[in-house]
C-alpha cells in the first residue's frame, strides 16, 4: 500500500503560526503522516519562477510510490496552476485549492503570477482529484470571479461567509480541512 503524503503550499505573505495550514501540518505530522510544508522565498513579494523552482524541489522529495495530497491556499493555488501547466505527468492523487485569488485582477505584490493559466486539462493530467474551495465573500476573489474557476470542470465548494479562509476570517484550527485531507468524501465545511 502506498504511503499517504501531504504537500502544503502557502500563499502571499506565508501562513504564520495561527493559520489553518500550519495547524494542519502540525496535526498531520502528529498523526505520523509525512508532511512537506516549505516556506517559499520572499513570500511578501514573490517571483513566480523562483517559487516554481522551489515547488519543483519540494515535489522531488516526495517518494514516487506515495499517494500525495497537495493542499494550497491563496497565491499557492495560482502557483499550483502554473506548475501544472508545465507538467505532463501525474504528480498527486488529490489537489485541494483553497481560496484562490481572482485570476482577473493582478495582485501588484505578485504580478509575475499573472496571467493565470486556466486549463482544466493541465489540472486533470497532474492529479486524479481536484477540488476548489471558495468563499462567497472573499475579498481577493468576488463571487463573479469564482465562476472562472467553476468553468474548469472540477468540483467546487463555496463556504458561506468564510472571507479569505484565513485566520482573519476565523480559520486557524479547521477540523473540516483535516477531514477532507484524510478522506475521499467532501464533508460539510465550516
């Protein structure tokens, strides 16, 4: 049986100690799962090419026979979309993209991440399962721009009133993301 491994990818500004990603990494590690949670260079003013290289190096450390689940947040989602566009092989069993920012509005601090490659085939060839998690009141992706991700033909779940799904909106300890990471079922998210 393949060993389940996790790769957690932060967004702009990193995730910090009170972010659900840090809580998730610690919780999975305490449950004896293998977790890679890299800190990308200059996370307050990132460069796409540097982050792509750092992500590639992180993926190289995952054993080929493992069952990899990738969990991204915010700009980390855009990083994964760019990385998937450069790959032609399966990289992960599952990819969970949480609170991707609008692909229609360039973030000045991360302008090298735009335009965003939005191609369902890129995602499908790199993972068996893709899931997008959005909020209906995310300040970085309005509900209209969320529809752009819905057009990628992968499941999306909208969490009501979850903001950017970060500590500022109450997402530090987040048991639902742990459940989702460990199962193949989409639980009721809150």
